[in-house]
C-alpha cells in the first residue's frame, strides 16, 4: 500500500466517522438525500478517483477507489459511490469528462432498452428495475440496442419516469422508465455490448464485495464491543466460552472475506474479469450468511431494535449478497472457467495467487 492510498484511507475514514452517523443513515432510509456527505466527498475529490485529471478526474488507481468503497461499506454510507465510480470509469473510457454528481447505470438484459435514430439525434425507450439511487441522479448512463448495434447514452434523469423502490437495507433501488427520451447525437456512443456488460458484472461484483468486507468488519467490531461492555452473571459476555466461540467464528469469516476482497482488488489491476472476483463474491457472500445471524444472536433482542446501529450493517450485507450476482451465479461463472482449462491446468488455477500484495 503506497503513501497516497494511506492518505486517502485516512481522509475517508475521518469523513465517514464525522459525517456518516447513525442518524444520517436512518434519515436516508426515510427518503432524505445525504447531501452533506456527498458534498464533502465530492469536494475532497473522492467521487472521481481512478479517472485521469485530463478528464476532470482526481487521478489515482482503481485500488485507491476500492479502498474508499470498503470504508463506504463499513460505515453504511447511503450514497451511490460505487455506481458513480463505475459510471465515471465508463465515461473516461469514452474520453468524456466525468461528473462529481451522483450517477447510475441502466441495463435490461431481458428486454433491452431500444435506441431509435431521429433527425435530431436519438430517442430511447425502455425500462429497468432495481436501479441503484436513480432518484438522486441528474443523469444516467443507459445501455441498449439499435437493430444489431449496441449503444451507451448519457441521459438526463429529468427525461425519465422514476418509481421509488428500496432494498432490504432501505437503499434506493428504483424503477426507471424511458418513453422516447430525446438524446443528442453527441451523447450516444457505440459500444461492444458483450465486453461492456461483462465489465459491468465483474466490476459491480467487486464493488459490492469490498463494501461487504467493510461492513462485515464493522459487524465484528460492534459485536466485540458489545460483549466486552455487557455483563451477565457478574462477568462480561466475552468471558463465556459460548460467546468466545461465536466471536472466533465471526473473526474467521471476516478475515477470510477481507483476504478474498484484497486478492480480488490486486488481481483487478491486471485482469478486471478475473477468477479472483468470482471467488471473492462467493466467499464474501458466504461470510455474510454466517456473520450476520451470529451477530444478532450474540446481541440478543437489542440488536433487532431500530435504535441499535447493528442492523444498518447486517441488512446491507444480506442485501448486497444478492446484487451483481449471488453465490450460484458466480459458482457457474467459475465452473465455466474450469471447463475451459487444458490438461494439467486445474491445480495452478486453484492454487496460484491472484497477484502478490505489497505492504
């Protein structure tokens, strides 16, 4: 880990601790946009990391961005930071200036969004569900088709009908309907659909994986603190053998999740659609299914109350495990890679580290 990354982590941690409070997260679940948090991150250059300065970005590496996302997950930040990163990275690939405003991406695999050419540019019609944070964006990236051509457009959110929705964590997951939305020629780009969609899937999975790793760490910290502060029968809860076993099991899962996330981050710098991402999403999803129930069991009734902060992390990991592919989807992806191996390649595939981590 280089000095720049350490500085970014330190700065982001301070912002999250100071601004991303329990009250802010609860207000966001009630429909209030976390404007102060987003504004501070944007002013600090945290929303355009890994984008060249020549395109209005902050610079830095993808690794820097994923470390920031991990902290966003740890503190349950109710903002579309992952979606904005992904959108800005796509815009940068198109050599378009990026945005410090919230962004999100629309794509419908079942019924592709349709692009129709007109005399003045394009009209876009279609629907996408469970779009993260659409209601808070000024513009969205839309991926769709025009005959046999695949395209990406930058569409004003004012031209869309947005129906509010939520995931289990109370985060905005909206339905977006486009009905002949007019888009200028200069804001529509031809793309390789298969390549872009694969990039979205793997990058989205990595974003959620590192966010889950951060949230799982937070769950462990909250549980360890609770068991050291709470006493029963005259001694702290963490002195009981049953509680110690629970804490040990949680610590093992959280450590495994963190290692999987770090390996995927390292591999992503060289191969975005890598086996490390698939393995990370599988392993971290499994960890979420183990850690969240144990945490609530240890906390008892108080952990289920809205007043306690635990649910802000547990509901997120259980929601995020279903986003950008659950364990089944990624196991199938991994199996596809296994089936393509030649003779004598299985053992290296299973044992070769992604990329040696430094620092």
